[in-house]
C-alpha cells in the first residue's frame, strides 16, 4: 500500500526524486502538531524528519502545549513565515480559528498542507494529506453490524466522541461509523442530531483514557444495557473498557475505535477492542515533506486522490474476529505497521 500511495503522490508532480533532492538544500519545512506527546504526532515528526534527511531539507518542528492550543499554533505559523519556510505541514487544533493565520502564510508564498485534520473549509490550506476518516469510521461500523448479525437491530449504542465542537475528524469518524452500521445520520456535517432509537447517547472524551472512562460511566447511567461502544480513538476505548469492567460488562459489550497505535493493536489482540481502523501518520508527514520540496523546486502543488478532495494516506481494519464482506488484518499483522 505504501508503495502505491507514494507512486500516486509523485505522479501528481513533474520531477523525479533525485531532481527534488538537488533542489532541496536550502528548503525549510515547518511541522506544527497539536501536541508533542501524543504518539501519533511523535510518529508524524519521525516521518517528517526521515523524509527531510533523505531530501536534504531542513525541518523545524513546533507543537501546541495541549490539544486545542490555537495560540501556540498561530505563533508557530508566524515564526515559520518569518524564518522563510517554503512550506508548513500542520495538524490544526481548531480548523476554523487558524484560517486567518494560514491565509497570511499562503499570501506570503508559503505552501500550507493540513495533515490528518482538514481545515474547515478544506480550501483554507493548499492541500490535505489525511486518513479518510469517514471510511475509517465506516469500516468499524460495517464490522460491528456484521459481527452483531440479527442483533444489530436491537443494538444499544454509546458514541464516545472527541468534543461538542464538531471538529472535522470527530464528525467524519462518528458519521462514518453510523453510516457503516446502517443508521441515518441526518446532517452528515454534525454529530448528535440522529434520532435512531438504538443510539443511547453521545458523550465527550477529549480523546483521553480518563475521558473515555468518564463518558462511558455517564452513558451507562443512562442505559446500563449498552452493548456497542464507538470511540473516537483507542485511548478513549481503553477508558471505556475500564468503566465496563468496573460493572462486570467487559465481556458482553463490543468496542470499536480508530487509530492503529501499538497499544490499541495490543488491545485488539487482548480482546479489549473488537476492531480498530489503522491510520498511518509517518506516511502522512513523509509525503508532506516530499510535496514541499517539490513545490520549492518546481512550483507545483500536490494534488488529491482521484475522486476525493484530499490525498488519502490509507486506512486498514485491524481485528482478530474477521467478518464476511469487510477486509481486515489481524492484530499480529497490525503490529508490524502500528505506531507509538
């Protein structure tokens, strides 16, 4: 998959890798992540640095102090523009609030590529390199529906989201899951407006284990017979499992998630998570650096995957309980591709 994606990316550009390398000597590439502690962003930085080293470019990395720290990301953009960066790769903490700073950077001739989280609208950036988060959610929804079989019509679903802010990634995963499970999402651009009786409710986790535990406890109070749990990411899934274990329900509730981090893959193998959709942060950042180097050499901006508004860096379902009609890999296979 990695080879195919890389070929697809480079096909949208006009020069070969050796030519890009020769032009990259003085290219400054900025990487701005939401935090510097999340393993997803640690792996992203690793991929960016590897690519920069291979191409002879210089990487300058910044991050927010916490997830949602827009001020630090704005300052990082301004610092990179002032330093003469040719391109900025960014995982926006707030896809709307950062738009003015991104516009100023682009007006100054800087190529801006969103990684993982699209801007709102996506056209705020020159390009987006990301997981198809809707597909990631859809895969675990389809798997859960097939896994439950006839009992899917009697599902009692807890939705453990990121926040109430309708962040693009949060919405895409949630709505993809519901679509895959066969639930009408009403307005697919927002969470929480569905009226399917199988949905017990939504709660927020901030993407953390503690948040997942707290959200699961809240929804169990609303309906102690919940039998299917969707989570925004694997730390939230781990927290949900602990809440279920505390009330003796850990063996009769299905948990599905998105991420593909090594701890999450381990939890699939241990039966904590039924299935998770793996994404590839190292690939996102590596391709992003290549795109900036190419832009510096030729002025050519990266394109999108045919049929999509962004460049799709891939997603893969990981489960040890495969179902007919949904392609997947085992936890053991996932361990060779996971991050964190």
